C-alpha cells in the first residue's frame, strides 16, 4: 500500500538523464509504487526538466527507487533551492537545523561537488561557488577521496544549448543519497552480449520495460515473443550449443532466474486457464525484420497430429497485427494475477496516430503510453496495462461486441506504410541528387 506523503515528508531532488524523456515519469511512478510510496511532485512540476523535486515518505523508499532506476542519475535530500544564490541562501537558512546536524558533526568528513546543467564553468568558478556556502555550519573535515557525506550544488541553465543564460534559471543544494543504475546500460550492452538476433532489445529499454512492469524478486515473468530465446530444431544446425537465452543469462550471472523456453504458436494458447504470471513483458513482431505468421491454412485442412513427424513444418498463414494484439490482451487478462502488468511495444504510423488506436480490454487499465521515434513517419509506443478485473468468458469476444474495444485495423498495414515511407525518402534523395548534379 502506498504511503501518503504528509508534512513529515522530506523533499528530494531527482537528477534525471535527458534521454528517453517520455519513459521517465512512468518508471519513477512505478518504482515509487513498488517501494510503497506515491508520486507527489512540487508545484510547477516540469516533466521534461532534468531536475524533479519530489516529496518522498522516507529515505528507505528513496534508496529503493535508486536501486532500480535507469532513467535517473542521482538523488539528493534537498536542503534548499532558489532562482538566485541569494534565494538559495535564504532557503538554506530556513531549513530545519535538526535535519542538518547529523551530517555536520566535528568528527565527520565531507566534500561539496558543483554540477551545472547545460553550461560548463571553470574550476575557479566552482571553488568560488563552494566558498559562497561558508555560512553553512560545517564542522567536519574536508575529504575529497572518501568522505562520509557528499553535498552538491546544482545549477540549471535551461535546456536550450543555443541560448544559454548568463545566470542559472534555478539552483539547488542537497545531500547526496544515491546514484541510479545507469551503468547497467553499458555493462548489459547488446554489443557485449554473447548471443543476439535481428531484433534484440536495447539494454536500457529492457530495464525500463521491467521497471514499468513493476517486476520484483521471485516474480514469474512471461515473454510470448521471446526472440533470441527461440531455438527450434531447424535452427540447431546453424547455432552453436550455447547460442540461446540461457547462455545470455549465464553471462550476466542470472541463470538461476531462467525457467525454460518453449516453441509454440502465440495464437493458440497451451496454458491451463488460470492466473499464472506476475508480469508479461514482450515485443511482438511488426512484420519488418520478423514475419507475422501463425499455424493454419485458409483451407482449414488440419493434418492429424499423429501423422506429423518430428521434422514436420506446419502450414502457416498471415497473423495480422490487430489479431496479435487482441490475442495478447486476452492472454494477459486470462493469465495475469490481479494487479499484474502487461508491457509491450506497439508499432504506429505517426500520421495516423491517436490514443484511440491503442488496443483496449475490459480487464486491463492503461497505465502509460510512451513513444520511441523510429523515423519521420513511424514510431513504436511502449504500452503498460494493469489487470484490474477478473476475466470472464464474455470478455474474450468483447472486441466484437463493443465498438469502443474494436481493434484498429490500420495496424495491419504497418509494414506497407513503413516501406512506403522508406521508398519516398529514397526517391526524394535521388531527386535532390539529380537536381544538384544539374
């Protein structure tokens, strides 16, 4: 249960990375909820700013967020802020002394860092800024290598690199609490991965997906389109014995979290009708690098199972994107535990996009919807949904009986729209090259 933030809540300054901007707020909200808090920003909250001031019930919850986030760089207990250094000093002077004292004792060590966003300042200017903080009652010794307490002065010079003001638009001072987990993006980079495929997911986005899904220790997580985890019999002669998802998890010391991989048709469920998974995280095929097909035939001629040999390759037919998402949402509604989340990528043709085309289901609530631009005309959106209602038989066909839940058929032509945009781009470039030659 989320703890309400009363007047006792301390203010914390969250410093965020300026990438995947749309994904940051859902990640922080999810991690707050996972740690028993709730999102309560200050007035005039700016989602696109690299600095967020949040009210968090306890430092333990704040630490919990930083142990998981890949969108945030650092977190500070905020002691003061203002638009000018004079405002900052007034704010610091009004901060409760009893909150400062434990970190200013004579037998403690400390250091002060200066960070500027969107502007570089000289070392001499940094020293001047630190000297200007002499009014604070520091009694300990300075230790630049291994201090017990780290403080930071942060100056925000706006987000426009072409119009940097002389003075900062906002200044913050606080006690460093923890850094985020952004080093995981480098250590889990696809470039270093033992086995990758055509559609292997970027490491940073993979962590974001898990955080949006509120995955925690001992959760049972399912990916119905696991990609490079697939190792069907016909692929074995081309792959080495350790070219599989287990080897990747072994590389990262996470093999104990692996249960198994199976090859099946996502359109034909093989699972018992029960709530089984805590989370479903997936990236369905879009028909670009991976085909969208399912077993079956337009002729509806079904070959008896006993006649199918070990090397039998079943007849397949087109699996339209609208059907993929309808089946995926139905599967999640049936097999997610109550409160479990579904996180998946939805490809969209940007000129036609509106929130109405997001797939819907009576058992699932839309939590967040974040865009990653792929080109001038295409994108994919990370959709997060949460199960709030028990599945009933009538819900499986709700998309046929309720017009509000009808799947958007425009998804089915995403492949054609994707390549038509590339064709137009190539034609435009060729026309420009011809014009330049003339």
